[in-house]
């Protein structure tokens, strides 16, 4: 079990301070909505809110203040965070994220249902 925790910490430890702030804020929104640190497809739901505005999410709502904070943190990191099954929370450039979002939503529009 120790190896598992060290592996996760190492992934988080590889992020920059601003990327960690983005991860932490995304996780806070997931916790408020579902009592889960990183709800499945969280990165897609939050990006959908960045693009389209406030929306219901679980038992909570993604507010304009949340969107403003996500946008500011994304600009600071020049990217976004997505969950990779092997690397956990992973930073990606904004250009890579925009392409990934477009491709993945094209394949499965249900990713943004949340």
C-alpha cells in the first residue's frame, strides 16, 4: 500500500504550484457536488461550464465565481488538468486540451452530463 500512496504523491508532486491550485480547486468542486475527490469526467464537465456558463452539477451548482476561478487558474497554468488512469491528475497545454475535449466530446457527448 505504501507504494501506491508514493506513486500518487509523485504524480501530484510533478505538477507546478499553479497546476496544483487548479487540481485542488477542481477537486473542491467535485467534493461539493458529489462528495468525491475527482468525479468521473470532472474535467469535461468543468470545461463545459467554462465554455457555456453556470450549470447544475450533482447536488451543487457551478457558479460564475467558480468559472472565473477556473478560467484564471487555467490561464496561469496555460493549460488544463485531466485524469489519466495511470498518471492520475495530468497537466496538459491548453491547445492539447482543446483538441482532446473536441475529439472526446465528438466521440461521447455524454462526457459533459455530470
